[in-house]
C-alpha cells in the first residue's frame, strides 16, 4: 500500500524542510498575517478544495519541481527575500566599485545593467555605439570586462 498525501507531507517536513531549517535557519518560530492569523509551513489540497488545483501536478512541494512554491524547501522562513540591485554604468571598473559599495550596504543580489550598445550586441568601438557607450549601463565588450566587474566580489555570498 502506497503512502498517503499526509504521509508524504509529514516525511517532507521531517526531512527536506527540517534539513533546510538546520542549514539556513528559521527567522521566526511562528508566522502570522497582519490579522494575527497563523500561517502554516505548507498549504495542501485541504486548503485548496474547490479551486480546481491538482496539487501533485500543478503545485508540487517547496524545493521540488515544478518550483511553484519556491526553489528551497523552507523559502523565506529560513532567510529574508533577496535584496537585489540592478546597477551598472561607465566602465567595468566603475560597476565593480558600485557593486562592492552595494554589498557593503547589505545588498545580497546583483544584476548588471548593460549599456545600449552591449544590449544590441555592438562592440564599444562600433560607429553605431558612438555616444552611447557606458551611458545607461556598463559597456561589456569581452570576457575580461566581466572578470573586471566581478573582481573581488564574493559570488558565493550573492544571488
């Protein structure tokens, strides 16, 4: 006889969720809405009756395909949401300095803003790039530019 949905969820709580909390911590013992209504670690078909969802096909479990409930079993109960910044300007060295500053200020996620020529696949020295290089984003023309942007950036600590 196969496991029931309740058994599968209890196994997930004891294994995947518990391991994730152990690894990444738990921000609060209990989560509540603004109206002080407790929020469970996981909602199942018991809560979704009448909505037409097939939980096993359409939702899955947190940290498992199809990832509709997030990429980690514990999601934001272990860590806050990523604080990201979309930044980039001038030369790669300028963007590197900006990224380091943002990380010092508490950012945990970085995304590169590319200048228009880079977005269009043009080299910085192309005639059509004249006047646009590094204006509204960073100019990237080579792998070396990417290496310079991330020089000294602790990629293991960013998302």
